[in-house]
């Protein structure tokens, strides 16, 4: 069994390659070629946390794997991430375990990369202003990935803690082109933004229709069983796209309150979900049709994404002879 730690995974995983690899993975998922059951979770109510299992088989990448991911939102990200994960890969011909690798880095990278893929598919090509809502691991991942697919010249960071927003802006300024600045509110960040990336643990929506510019593309990856990131008005007006209808509309902890709540309240139906990313990729569903259209990618995370990232990491590790071989007997 090949064992890879977090720093090794981070070094081996190329963002551009990952964005590209996620496209066929999402197409496989929508076409039914990938086996990705709904995640299941053991809840830890006193910490508002859970441990989830996410198995998946991606035939096109020849990857059979499962991810175990813990989400503990009250962790201090400076010391301990809110999301922590392990991935085990298996031989798809025999079921033999072949690799154990850090899944925390993969979760961060594949989530931001798939949001970037959604921006490649749905955001206006002339999008230059990015609003990042949140200051944690996913905020970093999204800023880095989305800048790979659109000519971003200005990034605005907003979060609950102004000091963390300022620190993230300074950090990103050192590695990204263009102006990066911390702003005082979510509304200020969104004012005139072409792309909005929400990555929070909010209860009350941080994306509100009255704050949005015409033609904005929204990516939303936040999860809180007690709330949601996006208000009803935005959801009802937007062209809504997802990774998987089955996953996003499943009961919690698999699904998303951002869609389940307005469906519950009769504001939309399940048919309001316009497309899966895979359907945009294979051309069976159209994407943006007008420059002023608001588009929304709501992500809940699916194992096909982890499988695509795992395939890239393991291929690079074997090519470069990185990692430790061990035997479990």
C-alpha cells in the first residue's frame, strides 16, 4: 500500500490538471457511468460535527476509493481544519487496498477546482471581479482556482472576522495577480462582482439578491444544517446547476438547505434545478443564454470529484516515486 501525507498530496496535485480532469468525471456522473452513492454520516451533536463516508467508482479514471471526512465547524482553522479526511484507494479489479492518502488537501483542492469548472462553463468570459465570502481553507482554494479560468483583476475578501479577511487578502496578494483587498461586508464584496464564491458556515444567507450585479455567477459550497448561504430570491431567479440532482436534493447531511428550504416552502420545485455540470459538459443541457443572467452552482461535494483527484495524485506519485510503501498484514 502506498501512503501519502498532506504535504506530498499538495505537491503532487496540479490545479489546472484537476480542473480539466473534473470535466470528464462530472460527465461520467451525469451519464450514470460512475458509481457514487449518497454519503452517510455519523453525527456528533454536541460539536455540531459529523464523520461522513463517501465511496465512489470512476471507471474512466480506473479509481475505486472511499473518503472518510470529518466536518467539525467549531475547529479553529489556524490550528485544526474544520474538514479533515482520509482516502483509501482499492484495486478496481480485485478490491485490494492499494493506497492511503491524506484527503484534507484533496477535499480543499477538488472543491475549489470544481467551482472553477462551473465558472468556466457558466461565468461570463469577461469576468474580472471576484468576491470571496469566507476566510477559511475553501476561500483560499476558490480564489486560487477561479483565477485559473477567468481574467480576474480584482478580488474582494469578506468574512465574519475582519482580521482574518485582512490576513487572507495579504496572503493571496503574494501569490495572485491583480488587486486583492479585504472589505467590510458581504454586500460590499458583492457590489459589481462578476463571480461570487461563497464558502462559509453561515446560518443566515450571505448571498442576497439585492446585493448582486446582473450577470453574476455564484458558486456556493458552504454547509450548515441550521441555515444556508443563498436567499430565496436569488435561488428562484438564478439558473441553478449542481453536481448531482440526487445528491443535492437528498435529505441532510447529503443535500443542501439552499435548495431544500425553498422547495419545502413551495417557492420552487425540484425541476428548478436546470442542469448538472456533466450535462453542460456533454451538451445535453444549455448553460448561460444571456449576459445578464444570474447563474448559480450549488455544490454539496461528490465522491467522483475525490476519485478524479485521487487518480491524478497516485499517477504523479508513482511517476515521481514519492510516498512510502507499506504492507498491512
